[in-house]
C-alpha cells in the first residue's frame, strides 16, 4: 500500500493543531504552578519571558534521558517561540516520569542566552510516585542558569534517581 503524501493544507492544519496543543499545555501547566506555588504568579507576571516544556524522562541504572517540546513567550509582547528539548545524563536511578518544566527569565540577557544557546546543566534528585491526582512528587533541582527561576511539576511517573543532566533546548524548525 502506497503512502499518500500530505497536501500543503493538511501540513498547515497539523502544524496549527500542534501549536494549539502546546499553548493549551502551557496554560494548564501555569495554572497548576500557581495552585502549587501562588507566589510564582507574580514571578511570572514580572518576568521578561516564560518557557514551559512537557517532557518524558527515563532513567535506567546509570543513564538518564528525556525529550519533549514547549513554548517560550515574551511577557510584554506575547511573542511566541516553539522549541524542542533533549536531555542526557548519568547517575543512579530507575524510573519513568512525565513532567513539566517552567523557566521564568528575570533578565533579557538570560532569556536571549536561552534562545541562542539553549543549554542547561543541572544536578537533580527526586523520588516520584504519581498517577493523575494521586501520589507523591518530591523534587529538588539545582541549576547553573543565572537570572532564571526553574520549576518542575511531575504529572505521572515512578522514579527514584540522583543524576547530573545536560539539556539542550533548541528551536522547533517545523512550528516556527
């Protein structure tokens, strides 16, 4: 059976639907953040830009990886940039988790640096056992990104890990 090529109109429709799904994820994630940490709302409102990523992470013994996508939105102008991410690292652990990461950029230079270089190096330890509204998600993260606050919310997963991670955030050439 031959694979039918998509028309330009079908491709444009898929892109529009994916953008809308990412915008919805961003909105829902920020609402969750404000419920969990009400002070974060003022932090977001006074920022240069905010990035929200949805990611699926896996850790098997000594290797840790994650991949996902998201959106960066300038607070004052509303300009959106769609991005992808990939993370790799090492450390002790085992598990899988679906999580959201929120970057709040407090300075223009931190925001611009994120868009142009997109790297984050961090140490992380967490114990996660969560399914929907049930369960526990305790997370501690340290990052070396100046001028940026980082929040992480676990949606679902089961993980016990202590890792050093390197994460590359890059422009999504299909959605921008």
